[in-house]
């Protein structure tokens, strides 16, 4: 993940059900997910195989999300569960990490 560049955050997010039904810690996770998502294809080695994360995808872990969002592990897990239920993201998990995809990138 690169720490340079910026993302566009549209004001209509404020009107979305995803934003309105999220508690403040979950909003921090939502913004963190958007900031961590790749903006261009990125080559990774994942589960012993070469993989290319597409724009809107990234590979991470719960501890990394906790650190980046500045919230508890429970908040991260709750936020991810809710974001999946609201079809904002999809995730594939293994014991080694998780691939998160922002659905409407």
C-alpha cells in the first residue's frame, strides 16, 4: 500500500444508508478501507500464489486495520461484518490475511 496520493470522497456518502447506519468507529473503518484500497493494479504473493489486486482491492489483516483506523479489534470486526452486509465490500479470508474489495469502486 502506498501512502501517497489522495482519494475522492463524494458528499453523497453522508446520505447513504452505509454512513447513516454506522457508528463513529465503523465510519473510521469505512474511510480507512477506502484509503487502503489500491487505485491501480498491484502485484501480490498471496496463499503461495501470484495475485494481482485490482483497483478497489487490497490485502490486509485485522491488526493492520486496527492500527490504521485507530479503533478496537471488535470495532473493526463489526464494521467489516456490516460493510459486507450492506454490500459495500466483499472479503475473502484465510488464516494468513484477507482480501477486501470495495464493491462500487
